[in-house]
């Protein structure tokens, strides 16, 4: 009797966890639906067309790809603010080298550049013990500076990058995002590494006492976040047809909003890449809808800022934060 | 040696352990022996050095000087991980479990069972689940069917059971319990003490740090009294009482140095340290 009673309470707990904004998927899904309903009713003839939904999904793929790496960083309790600038450096270097080396080697080098930037973030964070938001804030401006330096202020036309284009009827980027999703979902949910990432976000002290290889894990996730930012930069550059030094400016804001709105709180441990997919589509639809209903870019910025702070407010685990600074 | 298993060599032998932080000496010339199948209580006022001594034994802190022998072999632990691999487990009072992870994930944290799928090492959740159920059923029957829930939804005592389960999961030789009863209700304390008896009967060397002297008198075979980073006395529980232990904790043994028969008033400097 007691056992069935317990099982029932646990079922309720499990159901509550699913509905919860933190790590749960239902509230993010509802906000996504709300965004579609709102713009769908405001401007049905332009928002709810096949072409526009495709535009939304393609844009969401960029946010999702960059967001997947960032999701792991956030689950581990840290943050990476440098993703937009790292994307720019990777995109510009790849575009510049594509002229000399051809598209495929240039893309691989672009990814490596993203990885190096992420690794540097990780090294400073882990070994010099600088908080991640400061390290990556510094990288945000450093990488942007490097992007301007190598481009000399010019933009580079992107030639024949295979990341652009279609496979069958669907844009290639959607397949890239889907493949990356699968790999990172497995990593986060089915391997010990994923559990360790959550453990660090849950309690770094316990993770250390249990003997988890903290430095190796942190370095790996920042490296990974650099690589996914690099992939994002390649997609952005390919889609524009040109790599400009201001590529991906304030991309970090959209990506962080996508991750948090998806239900991965900044307090760490909970959340998933699945949530980030939903958050990315929601933010992409929001940006798209705001343009379609004809709001100017300044108003769009204000609205996105409000959405970010709302998402954080709902998702934050205040019990976990003793002191707010 | 007064302990029952003095014929055999100690499982843990710590010799001349010293720990300095800059100018501050936390431990000086500390010795400790713990034998198989016995429970040793370590008592002392705050700052006596008991926690530091245990952190050294479990690899969380490295000693400035001194030696540790485990089953007769000299060992040196650079991290808690190395100590765990050698069979030394510690259960901390407050730093025990990660709230959002499930019972099973907490029990296996750092030592997950894996299986290879297409060459990749993936978690073997089914095997861990079964093992965790079996382990936890022996500790806390109420938890047997709750291995998949997140630890957040458990009570303080249940969380402690999960922490103990993690410590027991890989057949340790030495189990250190740091204030295991501090956060528990009276009824849960009884269960914890029973558990400690079971642990030592199964052949483990148990070290118990506790402020509750009555717990130590109930389950331990020996009591180590520490003060200011040194050993005051190694007492056999059967031949001492709480009064004597408290007296030694406060005085650091100085009072015993003066023959009682004289009945003379103690000079103030003979009883150093705060009495409170």
C-alpha cells in the first residue's frame, strides 16, 4: 500500500517537473505557440506562409546551432557571451581562405578558429580562475577586434560553401542543426560526460569531492561552445553571401534568450538541447514577426530585451542564489 | 593497544601528520590507527583539527608532513578521487548529494557503469538502476522504489541515505562519516547508528566525527580526543564516560597531569582554551 502511495506521489512530482519552466518543455512550447498565434492573427497573410515559416526555421537553425554549445555551458553553471564575435572571426577567416584553399578546407579552418577561441576562454576560466562572464566578455570584444583587423573593414564574398543550399526541399542548415542536435543530445543525456556537466552546474563542490575531472570537463564545454559558434558563423556568412566584420553582432543576446526561453535556467544543472530547439524557433519567430508587423529595429531591441528578462525571471531558481550581485 | 583487533595490523595508519597554512599550524604530530571492523569516534572542540585530519585521509587536503599507510602500504592521495579508488570514502554532513540528479545518478556519480554502443561509451542506466535499488533497499527500504526521482524531493535523512549508498557502492575499506546525525530526527539517528553497527560488522573501518557524544558512546569502540591539532587521548569506550571525554576535550589533558590526590587549586594556565 505504502509503495503504491509513494509511486503516485512520484508520478505527480514527475508530471510537475514536466510542466515546470525550469527544464520542463511545456511552458516553452506554449510561449512558442503564443508567438505564432499572435503574429499569425496580426498578419496572417505574410507570417503564416510556407516561405516565411521556412525563413523562420532557417534563422532558428543558426540560433539553435550556436545555442546547443551555449546550453551545455549554461547547464554547467557558466556563461559564454563571446559566441557572436567568435562566429564573426570564424566566418571571416573561412570566407577569406575559401578564395585560396577552396570551400571545404576553409570551413574546417573556420571551425578550428572557433574551437581555439573557445579553448582560450576555457583556459583563462579554468586556470586563471576568472569568472566565465568576464572571460567571455573580454573575448567578445577581442574577437570582434580581430574580425575587423583581418577583414580590414572589408567584406568577403562567400564562394560556394556547401553549408548553403538545399538538400532535397530543405535548407542544408536545418540538417546541420539536426545532426548537431542528435550528437549533443546523446552527449548530454546518455554519457557520463553529460552527467558531469550537470553535476558541475548542480554543485561544483560535490563534483570536486566526488573526484570528477572538473578542469577537463569545463575546457571541453567551452571548446565545444567555440566550435558551435564557429559553425554558426559559417552559416551566417554563407546565408548573407558575404562575411562582414560586423557579422553576428549581438547574436549572443538572441542565443541566450533562446536558451533561457527554452527552459534552461542560468542557475545550471537542469535544461536540455531539446529546450533550446524550441527556444530558438520561438526567438526566430518573434524577430521575424516583429519585422513583419512593421516595428522599427529600436522597438524590436526593446521588446527582445524585455523578453529576455521575463524568461530569466520565470526560469531563475532563486532558492539556489544566496546573494544577488 | 586497547582495541579488540590489536593482533592484526591497522587498516589506516596515520603518523606524525602535520598541516600548516602559512603561519598557522592546524595539525601537529597527529597519529591515528583504525582497525578493520571497528568504529572510532573523533571528538574535539571546533578548531581541534578533526575535520582537517579527515580531509587529509580522504585526499581533499594534502598534509604538510607525515605518512599515511593503508593496509600496511604507504599511500599519498593527491585528490579525493585517488582516495576513493583506494577504498576510502567520506560522507559529508551537508555536501552530499546533487539535488536535481536522481538517486541512482547520485549513487554512481563519478563511477558510472557504461556499455559500448557503436564504439561509444554510453551510460548503462538499467544496470545502475538495478544496482542502486539493491543497495538502497538495505539502507532505507522506503527509497527502494524511488531511485528514479530527483534527490530534491527527498527528506534530509533520505538524502543522507543516498550519500551513504554512494560511499558503500564500491566496497570501501574505510568509511568516514562527518557529523552524520547532525541534521537528523531522533528516529533517524537510531537508524543511522544501526547502520554504523552494520558497517563495522561487515568488516569496514568506520571513523565517526560527531558532536553528539552519546552517539559515539553507543556505536564506537574507541574515542580519539583532539585539541589544538594534537592527540589528547585514545580512549576505550568501555572504560570511559562522557564526563571524562568532555573534561579531556576542554582541558586537553592538562588537568590529569596534576595528581588528583593533592586537591590543590589548579593554576589558571594549566587549563587553557575556551571552556564554552
